[in-house]
């Protein structure tokens, strides 16, 4: 019984540690050339989209800030006005 258990543990250990070699991808010259020539366009598109996302976030953030400022002023004014 112990021999079978030890054998199973060893077999499982070997199976878990064995690595299956993946096939290496080779790149052709035209693939590399295309990728290199596309870098400036990709960077430009990325930066443009990030700027647009930032502008949208800032617009929303400023709208929230204006709303909070108005509420804060209303609360401050209510502290100094007489209530009848």
C-alpha cells in the first residue's frame, strides 16, 4: 500500500514539474518592418485616446466640484442668516 502511494506521489510530482516546450514563433523581416513602421501611429493613437479620456474625466470632476462648492456656500450662508 505504501509503495503504491509513494509511486503515485512520484508520478504526480514528475507530471506536475514537466514542462511542455512551446513552439518558437519566428518573425519575418516584413513582419518586423511593418511593426516598426506602425509604432509612431500606435503611439499617437494611444496618446490621443488618453488625452480624450483625461479631458472627459476632468470635465466630470469639475462639474462635481462646482456642485459641491455651491452646496458648501449654501451651508456657510445658512450659518450666518437669521432664522425666524
